[in-house]
C-alpha cells in the first residue's frame, strides 16, 4: 500500500481534533499500541467528530459503515494521548468519507479512511441537501 499523500500527515489539513487517552491494555507484547487499539482510537475520534459536527443524528436516516482502511505509519506508545484529527473527504450520492489521522508527539502514526452509506427505512438513501451542506462544512483541506 502506498504511503498517504503528504497533506494527510499534517494536523492542519483536518478541521476537527480530539485527544484520546491511551490505555495500558492497548499495548502489544513489544509495548506498542496494537492494531485493534488503533481501530478503537479511530472509532472514538470518529464518533466525537460526528457529535461535534452535528452529524450524529439525522431525522429518518441512519448510516452504516461500509469500509474501514487503516494505514499504520509509526509506532504508538502508552501513556501519551493520541490526537485523532478528522474531516470529510469525498461526498457521493449516497455515501461519504471520513478521513482521519492519528498524531502522537506531533508525528502522524496512522491514517483511517471510512466510507459511510446513508440509509432510510426502505434501504440506501440519497443524501439530503441539508445533510450534504453539513458535510461540506467539515471538508479536509487537501494539499499537494
């Protein structure tokens, strides 16, 4: 897998930042944050991003995670917090991306790309314009 573009490794590319506490139980036998803990850190950051952005609930709709891709770029350590920086990537007709990066000590230790699909009672649903506008307000700032 190719290394993410340089802008993905910069906290300033993301509009939202959350410090997440690491736990001793997150460590592998070598004393580094393990892959399952990385996924949980990204999930916590994503949930807090959705809440801060007002995207946690949308009347008559729910969304489903369709894809999660994590790139492990460097070792993470306990007890230092991990800052999860997040923003919106691509927005389609029925789905959108949340792009996140994990930072520890100013270094990007991983990225996470999640695709979410909007659903109503009768199945996949087109993104309403008001929801689309809310998503657009939280776009990542892509660089070179």
